């Protein structure tokens, strides 16, 4: 089962990884577009259309995962206009990252897009099969 999911994720990344531009929707983006385990990820978060709009004390936590939780990282954020930007380093065993943005006790859970998760966003890493 894990191998099938791995192949699907890899194929999806190959199909959608045609540029060096970072992926950015109205709320969230990251770069580089193709991320290998052990590499650095830059995240971009636009609070304007989120429940955290207008908050000054927004924090970010990244959960590095493979088949279990590897590490939890507080990601320092800096403001670039309306966009918050942060960098995090994955390790060689990381297959995915869950990102959570919150201010005090208020959590942006991306309208609960990810079942059984309070994560704001998910990032899957590229790896050789």
C-alpha cells in the first residue's frame, strides 16, 4: 500500500513540477516546487483571506513525517508585506511535512481540508522509487 501511494505521489510531482517558480495559491505556497528529503523548504503564507487576518503574533509549526512523526519544528516567520515567509530544513528520512499556522489559541486549519488533521497545509517530498 505504501509503495502504491509513493508511486502516485511521485508521478503527481513529476507532472506538476515544470517550473522553478514557487507554488502560491491565495493563502499558501512553497519553494522549491520539487523538494527532496534533506533539503530546505521556503514557505509563504498570506493571511489576508484567513481567520488569522490582522493578527500580529502568528506562529508556524512544521511536522516532519515518514511513516511516523520524525520531528516538530517551530518555523520563524518574517513579514514581506502581506506575506509571511519562513524556512525549514527537512531531514533525509522526511516524506512529507504538515504545516500549522496559529495565533494564540486560534488555528487556521484550512477549513478542515485534511481529514483527521489540524494542519493548515501539506507538502509531499519527491524521492526515487
